[in-house]
C-alpha cells in the first residue's frame, strides 16, 4: 500500500525546511559574521591611522616651536619601556604595509595617512553594503521558511529586529 499523498508532501516540506535552515546557519550567518569581523578590523586600522595623524601633528607643533629634539618612551616588547632621545624628529618612518617602512616628512606622512584612511573608509562602506545584502538574504530565507511552514506574521507591535 502506497503512503498517502499528504505524507509525501509533508516530507518534502520538512526536507525543504531543513535545507533552508542549514543554508541559513552554515552559509549566510557565517558569511555575515566574517564580513562584520572584517569591517571591525578595518575600523581598528582607521583608528590606528588617526592616532598616527594626531602624533604627527603634535610632532609638527614641537618642530615649529624650534625644537627638533624629542624625548619619548619606547616599547621594547611585553610593555617594557625605555627612555629614548630623538635628535631630529623632522622625518619619521611610516609602515606602508607588507613589513615595509618609508621615511617621510611630516607633511608627506599626513598626506599618506589621509589617503589611506579614505581608502579604508571606502572599503568599510563596501563591507557595510555587503552585510546589508547578506541580511536581506537572511530575511528572504526566513520569509521562505515562514511560508513553507504556514506560519503567520507577528503583529507589528510584537516584532523585533533580528540583527
């Protein structure tokens, strides 16, 4: 005796629901987490460049005041600091990536920092757009699941944002 058609339909619906849930958990939510972590790392880099910009501007003020000598604390590692004296602070070494440092004047370094922060800001905007697309896909899959399971939408007053 063959199983009733309703049982086959329910088994197909359950199979589709499981596939959608797996796709949601294994792909979309993981992708969203990766994009958000990457965006946070880029924001951290922007913060470091802005800190560098403030340091360079304070060095410029020191140089304009007529003193190119500078006393500072240098981290040797593991938060072990020693005092250092810099005789000429008019030029600095700036990390440009991949382990390379370039000697620059204060103005050159400020221009570099400005360009780099603009580039990183554009990248964060793209990552924000990517996260919005992934969130839209998640919403679409959730709506599909709701439709497959025959669930009704919550009243507007009881809804909450899932992100």
